[in-house]
């Protein structure tokens, strides 16, 4: 289970896993009280699970299936219209302006599909952005301008994440991304007091509470 790719690439793709107690988790894996297995098929038996891949039986009280999910298909299936569904799935990466709105379907905002290193925090910022849009604080650019902005983001993903370029993610650019949302909403993007603090101190949810 040793990663075969770089930490920085995973961070830019939002593929980093946060483990609340990493020392105990790693120790549990080494002691085999937690076992990690890959298999295309399996069966349960009275005391646990049978892994077909290597013909092993594992006694287990809890089995967790880390299967992933087909997020694009789920988003596509929201729409009864096949045309709207094709707008979502027709491009290699779901094309959302500000990672929220498809240029061809501006009546629908998607929050939570595009990931970051702290999903709840970034989703709250997007929700504020959508509320400001609905209240008339700003207007969306033209369809062509939104598509150009998405294309620039696609280029960045290709250069920085390579094989993960099709993921919807803001990765390690949360502050820069939030700056753009703040600018759209008419909020001051400098959220801390002093230039040094804005340049070098970490930013978190509390920095974006006030306008």
C-alpha cells in the first residue's frame, strides 16, 4: 500500500488522506489488527471475510469498503435532459466556473463536487458566493468568458497533476481560490491585519467570517 506517486501531486489533486491518529493507525496496520486488502471479489463467512484475490480468510468484526464513487455519473443523472447531462460529462473534467456553475447551465449551482484539502470550509465559501450571486451582488461573466476561465484552470491541472488532471479540485490553492471568490463578492481579499500576516500566516474559516 505504499504510494507510487508524489505527495505534492496528491496535494494539488486533493487526494491527501487525513488520519486523526496516524501513529496508532500505522501501528495497527503493522500489527495486522487493521488489514488493507485489494480484491475484485470477496465472500463473507461466519467469522469475517474471504478474499478471493489471494485466497485468504480474515477474521473481522468490521469490514470497510473503500470503493470510491462515480461522481460525474451521479451529477449527470441529476438532470432529466440528456443535453444537460452531456454538458456535465462531455468534457474530460466537469467544467464548472469557480468550481460551482456550468456556463451552459447557469441556473444550477453545484457545491461540494469540486474538492479541496478542507471540503467543509471551501463549500461554505462557495455557498456564500452563490448567495451573493442570487442577491445580485455581482453578475456572472458571459458564457465565453466563463469557458475561457475554465480552460485556464484545465491547463493548470494538466501541468500540475498530470494523470489526475480530470479531478475537480482546488488542491493547494485554497487561499488564491478564496481570493477570487472574495473579489467577485466585493469583499476585501486581504483577510488578515498586515501584509506579513496575509502573505505568510495560514488562513482558515474564521478569516472569512466577516465581510
